[in-house]
C-alpha cells in the first residue's frame, strides 16, 4: 500500500552521519562496522532503496541545525549563521539526490497530484521518492528574511522548536512562552501559507501557538503523554485541540516515546516488549479521543539519531512499515481507515492546505 512517512531526517543522516542513502541498509551497516562515534552505528534502518521497497513514496524530510548559547549543553552550532549554513548543506544534498533521479521535491498541489498518481499507478521500480521539505527547529533562520528565502527554495513546513531553549520557541525539556521573534515567525508563516509543525513545542509555546497561528497545523512525529508520561508527548488536552484544528499526528517509532520506563543506553526493545503494536496503541488513543481515524498517520522519525537499538524489535528496516496495515486490521480498523492511516489523512491535509 502506498505509504507516507511525515518525518525523516534524511539529510542529517547523509551529511552528519555520512551515510550514502542510495545504498541498501545492509551495505550502509557494513560500512559502519567498528565505528563507535554514534550509538546507532551499523544499526540504521533507512535508505532510499528501503523506502521504495516499502512503497513509501512520499516523506516529509527535514533540515535541522540547532543554535546553542554558551550556557546550553546540547550539541549544536555556536551562531545562527553557522546553523543556517548547515541547513544549506543539507539542502544541497537533497538537490543532489534530485539531480540523480533518486528524489523529487514536492511543494504544491500540481506536484503532489502528479507524484501520487505516479506511485499509485506505475508498477516500475525506479520511481523517485517524493519529499516535502520541513525545518525542524527554527534556530537556523537568522532573520525573517531567511524564512522567505527558504520558502522560495521549497520549504513548506516549520517546527519552531526542537530540544531545549530556542531562538524563536522553547522545546522539549524546556519551558517558557513564545518570544516576540517567535510570534513574528508564526505570523509570517501564516502569510506564506506554511504548515506549523507543533512537534517539540514545550507546553507554554504550544498553547501560545494555538492562539496566535491561524494556518494549517500538523504534528509530524508525536505520541501520547497519557501512555508515556513525558513533556515530549502530547497531553489529551493538546491532542483534542489539534483534532479541532484538523491536524494529523504522526506516530513516532523512537522506543522511549513508545513504552514507559525506557532507560537510554540500557533498555532493549525485546526487554521492554517494544514492537509496532506499541505505536498503534498511541494511534488508537488518539482515535478514541477523536471518535474516528482521521487524525493519525505515520511520522516514524526512524534513524533520527537512533537505530535498531531503540526502535521496535519487529522492524528491521523502514520497509517493515508494510506490516502496519495487517496489524491495524487485526485491531478492527476498516480498509478505509487503514488507507487513511497509511496515506489518506496526510493527503487530505495537504490538499486542504495547498488546494
């Protein structure tokens, strides 16, 4: 079944992890054997061939570069200008993938319709993976003018925050309301008809954004606080507001977000019984709050600085998302519901936003 994944850090893996994503996952793992600079070395799950194998023909692909002030212990860049330059290197990688026919940028309704038709009606194996460009964390936007520059080259969604304090909004594990720059950013995004990604906004900033921003909102990769109690997750109250706003929430496959009690570097997926069913539990919780299956989709975040050591044990590569329809069927979801989860809800959202 044609599948959309609403959150993949492809360019980060290419440019910072130095992975040639045109190769198979197995080949990438072999090349990384013996490397110890990152905990997920030789454990990656994502590559362009695996996306095609899993019929994942459209993804929301990120640019990401955090600015860190001198007192911020998180990894990142020491100036907004450096962060901007890093996102431009990532953009150059996407352009290189387009040039060799591996990927294609989707930025409007015409491109979306053409690409979806290609993937749904063409059985050939050499179709490019479509991508919608999103910025995860707005720190790299040196000024509002940089937002306009990014829109011109194809950026269509922005998540103002990532982890910790940000230049426009505070994110996971931080607190604090939107500052004046953040409010101005949201207003300019609204004028440009850009999508607000509510993922990672701290609670204060989330509620500010819901009040200020009148455009289209989604949550590309987020699970439920009711099932795993952490500020990275959405509370039921937040989920209900997103449902009212017509949002779609993408189910994430980072194990610590799926099962309670996960200890980084110690827990294992098998030990914690972390499998794809756990993601569906989060999805089902949202569906119960909504009273329907119209507000959930996939936003896996696979290889978002973690690999096999921290994702469902029944997923070897991202192609195993093919297992999800059967699992949903066993839970009693109808064929239409399953299509909506796999692609229909994201497509409806985009058609509404871009139509």
